C-alpha cells in the first residue's frame, strides 16, 4: 500500500528534480521515491530487494 503526503520544495529544486526524472524516464514522484528507497538501502535501514522480489511484493499489495 502506498501512502500519500505533501512535500514542499522551492522552484529551483523542483526544476532540477524534474530534469533528473526526465533523464531517467521517471515522473518526479517516481524519482523522489527512487531516491528515498536507494538512500534507505545505502544507510542500511532497508533490505536490498531484487527487481523480481519488488515486483512480486507490488503484486501482492494490489
């Protein structure tokens, strides 16, 4: 299950996120989610998941 929340960023930061997301074929929301996810993994706060495990998890939550 995905949760929604509001985040406020200044215009310049948003423009940079938007460009980065576009370069990686993601939405801005998808890019932010990706950045948070990889940061949590890098910090050791989330187990690393394979693409297959993530896909199965997403299907189970549908």
